C-alpha cells in the first residue's frame, strides 16, 4: 500500500515541483490568464452597459414614436376639423349667394310685374277712352240727329247753367 501512504521524499519532491510549477505559471501564465479574465470582465461590463444604453435608447425611441403618433393624430383631427369648418363655410356661402340671387330675381320679377301692370293699365285706359269716345260720339249723333232733340238739349243745358 505504497500509494495510500506516500513517503516523505515523494511528498517533498511533489511539493517542490508544485511550487516550481506555481512560479512558472505565475511568471508566464498567471498575468495573461488574469488579463484575459479582466478583459472578459470588461467586455461583459461593456456589453451590459451597451445593453442598458440600448434599452434606454429604445425607451426614448418608443416615447418619441408615441409622441409623434399623438402629434399626427392631433394634426389629423385639426385638419378634419378645418375641413369640416371649410365645408360648412362653403355651404353657408353658397346658401347666402343662392338667397341673394333668389332675392334679386324676385325683385326683378316684381319690378317687371309692376312695369307690365302699368303698361297694361295705360293700354286699358287708352282703349277705354277710345271706346268712351266712340260711345259718346254715337250717343251725340243719335241725340243730335233730330233738330227737335238738338233744341231740347240746348235748352236743358241752358237751364242747368242758370240754376248753378
């Protein structure tokens, strides 16, 4: 059972070999290994910082996108409101213009009616005057056709003239 119970010389040489191995490793391998570990640690820290920065940037972009979407919605609403107002104004203007045109046409029609009425009345008066003259002429001819009637008419007129 030599393997289980090592001798003092074996332990000594194993310890010396281990110490030499540690010195060699410390001189040649320990700094590069620690440097690689530190470099890896820095890389991880940088990656974590980059990830945090990217997360913050994404939050900022998301907030900007929400703000831009809200602005776009507000602008769309204002444009729709403006379009509705413009439509209502155009309709109101068209109604006012149509009403003005209708009033103007009614006024012109009334003026034309008044003018036509005056012309018709003048024509009617002229026609009535002509008929009256024709009737009076016929009555006078009939009355004055006889000499007795002429004398009678003159006497009655003279009598009326004296009475007044």
